[in-house]
């Protein structure tokens, strides 16, 4: 095991680490993105494929990222580079992914923050107009940009200070609130007349709609939602103490992430069908369906809507700070930059990308890269290409370039705990995952081209 000269920080407690890792994983990916992807990709068939990827690929890759991080005590780039200089590029791809995801994520974070205010300023008064209001809002030029900047500044404040204090505390309170609210919305949604059709849509697979793209969308979403394939969990693992059971923690974080995504689906689809809405509306789904459900609740709906969007904004924030941290820690560790300076320049560059993304919903909708606007371009580039490549590289690195016995030591904490599934995990990482990810990525990218 490598010795580090500087004493590195550790997470304060097991629960602190779990909350931070879960905070990174649970975000817009679960509540904003997962339901609309499900809607666009035909419902239950997508769900089944997604489940398989999460169970067979997600948990194993997360375990591997934790192991690489803790073993090297280094963030994304350093963890690769310190082992073998030729692997530096794998970490750098992760940093690039962080930039591009942060080129659209704060735009959506801004929408969510805006909806806190809109919930009290009349959004729910006219249920019929909720859909149109969302379209008008995001295609505007000033409002969404202002909200994006608000969200970005929150990130800057937190990341400049280090993550522990504010965000961890806010997450500890607001994550359970979000969870509770989703349960409440799910109950309301399930008791609307006509709700059953939503459950059928979510849980009764129709494989006729499955294409190579469905698999790629599900794989990309698994990596995106679990914060994998870009070094984030390597970084978080690097602060983990030697007593923690890595595989168990990975399973727990994955379970929580999956739970929130499923709950978000059950909260939304029954309502979508009960209100006779279209499931395949894309990125507007949560911003239209949730306010509609709340509008149908009368007076208390306004209050719940405010709480929901506050909680969603916080969930987004606990994820976006982890993304920003990947880029910032690169400039600090590898480029010797001072933290504040790294934060400001990183946030500045990310804001420029976000301006392009946000305006691509409106005035710049005519400007396209490879046939899509900036928002979609950053989204597709990261989750369909970069994260899959990042996950593939990580699996090859761990399976073929790290020593098997050292890995066993790392995952059993030097033989003090059991990891009965070690051989199975190793086989998945070494053979199955690289091949599976490569096939899905190639088939998916080809079907995009067609
Ligand atoms: N997992 C986060 C979400 O679901 C997004 C994210 C991706 C965060 C990659 C960190 C790294 O919203």
C-alpha cells in the first residue's frame, strides 16, 4: 500500500460518508431524469434493463471506485497516475466529464430553485397552464440564466469552504424530507382515478420498443445516477477510513439511489396517466407533473410544492458539489492551484457552458453541434459516451492492471472482514463489465447514427 506524506482528511463517521456518497448519487438523475427517460424509452422494458445494469454493473463499479480511491488515497486523476503514468488520461476524462455535466446540470438546478418561488407566485393557480408555463420559462433568456447563476453561486460558496459543514448538514435533514414527500406524492398519485395505468406502464414490459439505444440510455443512466465513471466515487473513497466495508457501503448507496428513482417513478407515472398527460415529454416531466399533482391537492399543495422543490434543489446541490469537487481537486492536486482560485475559475468555465445550454432552449435553439443544441450535446456526450468510457477504463484498470491479491486485501480490510463475493466481483470487473459496456456503447452509438 502506498504511503502518503500529507495526512489526508477522513470522513467524520460512517454515516457522514454514506450521506455524502448518497448525496452525490441521489440528485436530478433520480427525480428529474430517471422518470423522463423511462417515459421516453417505453416504460417497464427500460426499467428492467436499468435494474440489471445497476445490479450487475453499478454495484461492482462503485465497489471498485471506492477500492481504488481508498487504496491510493488520491482523487480521480492522482489515483490513476500514481499507479501508472500512462493511465493519467483515464482520470482526465473524468475531469472533462465533470465539466460537461456541469455544463447543463446547474441549468436544471436553477429551474428547480425557480420553482420554489413559482410555487407561491401563482404557478399552481391554473393547472391547465402549468405545461405551457414551463416551456415559456426555460426558453426565456434572462430568468433561467439568473436562476442558473444563483445555483452556481451556491456551489461556489460550498465548494470554496469544503463540503463537510453546510451541505452535509442540509443533506441530512432535507434528504429524508425529500424521501418523505415522494412517499406522500406517491400515495396521492396512486389514489387518483385512473392511476393504475401508470403502474402498468412502469411495470409491464413491452419489449417491442427496445433498441440498441434503450440499452445505451439505461447504461448511461446507471452510471450517471450512481455518479460513476468519472472519478467522483474514487475521490470520495479516498477519504474513507480503513475499517469500512467497501462492498457493503457500495450496495447500500446503490440501494438508496435505486429506491429514490423508483419512488420518483411511482410518484409520477400514476399521476401522468390519471391526468391524461403524455409520458414522453422529456426534461419537463417533473416540472409539469409534480406541480399538477400539488395543484389537485388544493391549499396545502402550495406548501408541499415549495418543500418539494427546496428538497429537489438541495438534492441537486449535494450532487453538483461533488461534480465541481472532482474538477477543483484536480486543479489543486495536480496543478498546484489554490482552492479558492480553483473554485472560481472552474465555476466560471462551467457557467459559460451553462449559458450556452440554457440559451439552447430558446434564442440559440438554431445553433447545433452534431445536430443537437448545446444542452442535449453536453448531456449526450457525458452520459452516453464519457461515463461509459470512464466506467470501461476503470474496470480494465482494476481488472488487468491492479494486483488481484492487493485488491482482495483492500476489500477485506486486510483480511479482517469477509467478502464472500470477491471472486464473483473480480470476474465481473475483469471480464464481464468491459465487454458488456463496450458492446452496449458501440451498439447504442450506432443506433444513434441511424
Ligand atoms: N448522480 C448525480 C445525479 O443523479 C449526478 C452525478 C453524476 C453526480 C456524476 C456526480 C457524478 O443527479
